């Protein structure tokens, strides 16, 4: 991945889709934008899917990312919820493929591990780490936005731009090896 390229990260959802955009720079990733697409106003599930597709296309057309990084589904007990989430994910992926943007999928645990060093980190912990790493002032009310940003940053780390050590014996060891991530 070259410098000055943009990565779009998406945390898919049927009510709220979080997104984040980072630019690769000489000194590491730079925050471009992050936010949420709220779809509670739509009663029809298919309208939500259209909204996800359209907004993803808008983000791609506006920022011209070289990659779409998206959070994969995780196993859940509610099959209907997983089906809806899979459709939401598919709508965002379809938009990227429609614009010939390569898609990369990451498991929730992998994303949390890449950002915090801990695969079971909470949304609040991820937001706190991202605030420190990406240097933004206020954590958004809807943490789906920071989740989308986390997916983009995870993809950046997976491309080998910044070292991410694999296993840690605890928070103390992780923070000792990654002092810049201390929130």
C-alpha cells in the first residue's frame, strides 16, 4: 500500500452503519472522516439495504479508497439477526465491488486485537484507544462510528505499516510495548 492512499472501514448494521476513513501517511495513519449512517427511520428492511449501498457508493466516490475493510459476521444465537446483518454487509460489499474497490474482511476479535491488543475489548475501550491513536477530540455518541474507524485501522495494521505484536501476557505488557496507545 502506497502513502497517501485512503482506506474505508465499515461496521455493518441494519439500524446503524459505522464508517471510518484513514489516509496512509509518512508518519502513520491519518484520520480523514468517521461517522454513522442511521437507518431507524426506514421501516422496510430493503430500504435499509438500499441506503447502505447508496451511502457506501457516496463514500467511495467522494474519497476514492484503495480498499474497503469490513467487519465480518460473528456467530450468534438469533438466525434472523445474523441473516439481516449478512445482508447489510453484502450491500456494502456490493457497492465496493460495483466500483472495483478490493474488499477485506476482518473478524471482530481480530479488529479488537489490532487496536487494543485485547480480543475482548469493549466498544468504549476501542473508542478510547482510537481517540489517542487518531488524535480526535471528542468520542462520538454512537460508537458504531469508532467501530468503523477501527476496521479501517485494522486493515492498515494488517498491511504491515505499523508493527503489531501478536500475543501479550496482559494489559501491562501490551502498554509497555505500545506506549503510544495509552489512552
